């Protein structure tokens, strides 16, 4: 077989059996990440509630509220115990630990700690994956989320529960998910990279839907958390089943290991398995020197620095709106909370089906910007639409679903977009840096949601306004459609020179990167 055919098989132009087998394994961490990241919506749900008062008080002229009792003499007494509506929930961490009224902030803290764990994971594990390999970080993360996902079910106090949630954020929301995605991006060529990247994102949405389904049938939060934790068992065989990134191995000078995996892939695809002397050099671009890079290297050169700041704000904005809509379905929408969660979570799926076609036809930059501008506008419109009538409620649901659908699309694009824009030697760090900014915003999301105490419209207006700003700034990023991914830092700095939405085709992408990507 000639070298071009070997490149075609490795890049996945015909998606051989090897690529499909590996891809299915890469998808599983995306599913479990969806489960762990959204578990709080059911495990930590807040049922309708009111003060628990002595029976004889009901015969007196008192007004019983959610957080206080208005006495007949005009004084107001704060609640010390509560009665919870069991229509949709049995017990949750909120009901067990009384995280309502004056303690409402602790529920927000629980979700923020989880997201802060993802932030820490992105900061720590991204550079480690670039330095020590994707597979090592992937598998260690898989094991940790399986252990701590189960341990969370046995917590009797909120402090150990919050600590475990942080660990789950580090390894469930960042480590396994991020490295699984990078392995996919480095395994396939540009023909299938978009579709497979979106498929990876779709599994996260299926994980969120699974949270709603299990929550509907299991109303005890400890049993429910145990079920969520057990999902990660499906990842424990990955050390023996998933291969390291060939591109990463080659970039680290480990050519023999890269060659062995490449030959294995050709053999599984029933092609000539031998990679002859000198062929690896034509398949992959070796760096000028073997060197480890990290997050700070993304800011050292002028063009990459500006691109990184813009891209990070894009991640920040997408995550803020995405989780703002997803984690607040019980306050934004009325009705069965499990149905609403499943509806809003599954709104991602049409976006994942149609977005690959759109971005491969019209480009990553334009579709990302359009999705964010319209999605942000939908959030603001939903905030100002009355939902006290059937028609108004239907309009709000439609706007929220539309906003979620579009933001899910732009959020999915940004993963592919980032992977394609940065060189191999810092690709995981770049995605990790973006994910770090995304988790910073998702850490803030629960606290922004608490602003509804001042004005119910305020959280949605903030979410939408940030999306509008980021949608505009996206127009200054370079387009990556049908362009090879850079491999070295030098190629990364030159990538997309002079290419913005305002350059009108002039001076675009004077990159010296070869026309065939690795």
C-alpha cells in the first residue's frame, strides 16, 4: 500500500474498524461526565416547601410562608423546620440538610464546588496530559470518578459530600471527558473530525437525560447517587482497550510506540500493516526539538495570545449560558421537573445533528457567532415574557429550548474549533485552558441564579448579554474549515494570520502548514 492510502486509513477518511472501535470507547467518558455534572439537578433539588408549625397554629390567624411565619400580632418568626412537597421528590440533600431560606446559598455552593473541581481539573490535568500522555490521565480519571461517585452516596453530612463533589468535578467533569475528546480529535482526519466531535458532545446530553430518567424512578437521593456513581464502572477497562494518541507519541519523540499503534490500526482495518522506514516522517511533522509545553505558552506570542483570550471568553460565555439554562430548569420552567430537564437536555441533540453540516459548509466562525447571538437574544426575550398564562408559558419554554439548542451547538463547536486552531504540542492545554474558563463561569452560574431574589429577570439578562458580546468577538477568530491542524508552536503562531470575518478574503491564512494534516 502506498503512503497516501496509509494516511487515508489513519486519518479516518474511510473510518475503518479500528477508528470506530476506539471512538466508541472515547464516547463513554462523555456520557458519564453528563451524569456526574448534572446529578445535582435531582440529588440536590429543592422541592416546594413551607414552614413546619404546631398544629394549633393553623387555627390561629397566622400566615405560613416558605421561610417565615407572620404572627397575628404582626411579628414575623423565621422557620426552623420545614414541610416539603413530595409530589416530585422523596428526599434530597436539600431536605435532609435543610438547605433552604437562609441556607439556600449552600445548595449553590455545592454546585459551585463541583464546577470548581472541573476548573482545577482543566488547569492541572490538561498540561499533565500533554506532558505524560492522554491515556494515563484518562484512565486515572476513570478510576477516580468510579470510586468517588459511589462514595458520595454514603455521606451523612454536607462537608464530606462537598469534598467528594469537588473530586468528581476534577476527574469526572474534566479529566476523563477532556482527554477522551482530545484522543478522538487526534485519531481522525478533517473529513470526519467535525461529525465525530459533535457525536462526542451528544453523549454528554444523553448523560443528562439519563439523570432525569433515573431521578423520575428513584426518589431517595442516596440510592440515586449510588446509581449515578456506578455508571463509571463502564470505564474501568479503558487501560487495556484504548490506545495512546499516535500524534502525541510522535511529537514526544516516541516513534517506535507511535509506529506500533499505527501498524495495529492498519491491521485491524485489514490493510497492509507494515510501516516502512521513513514513512512516519511523511505522516507526521516532528517538532524541531522535544519539549514540553503548558498553558503559559499559549500567551507568549502575540497572535496566539489574542486568539487565546478571545477563545477563552468564548468558552466562558458558552458555559455560563449552557449551565445557566440547564441547572435552572426548575425555576425557569413550570411543570414536571424531570420532563423539563429531559426536554432541555435533549434540546442539544438536534443541534448536534445539524451543526456538523452547517459548520462544514459555512465555517466554524460564522456558525458559532450566529448561534451565540441568537441564543443570547432568546435568553433575554424569555426573561421578559410573562409565563403566568398557558400561552406565555409555552413561549417561554420555546425560547428556553431554542436558546439551549443554539448554545449547545456553539459550545460543541468550540471544542472542535479549539482543537483545530492549536498545535499538537499544546492542544490538550488549549482545550484545558478553555475548559478552565468554562468552569470558572459555571462556578459562578449558581451564584448568578441567586440574583433572582432581587429581580427574577436578572440572571437570564446576564446570561444573554454575555452571549451577545462573545458572539460578536468570535468574528475576530480565524476560520479553520478545511485547513490542516498545526503541530508545532511555530505553525500555531502563524496559523490564521490576517483572517477575521472583517478581512473580506484579503490576506487570509498565510500559514506554511502542509496541506495534509496528521
